[in-house]
């Protein structure tokens, strides 16, 4: 299975989560699937504000995730 390690940074200056970082692993063959993480903080923030304050950075790819 292939996948990637990513970092989500929330950049919203008037929020207590400004510059909050979330590191995760996602397995999928489509790297442009708009996946932003499964953590509770990420889900709650996304529900309230959408993804316009999210900065997603792919840190590394792997062709063999077990």
C-alpha cells in the first residue's frame, strides 16, 4: 500500500489554534483527495471554518506501508 506523511498547520491569527500543527499518515493512491486528517481538533476546526485556514504539506511518500 502506498501513502504519505503530512503536516497540517492551522493559520488563523485570531484563533487559539493559530500555528497548530498536526502530523499524520494517510494511505491512498490519490494524493489529491483533500484529506486533512482524522484528529478531533482538525475535524472540529474544519467543521466550523472549512479548510481555508489549513496549510497542508506532504513531508514524505512511501510505496510500502504495512
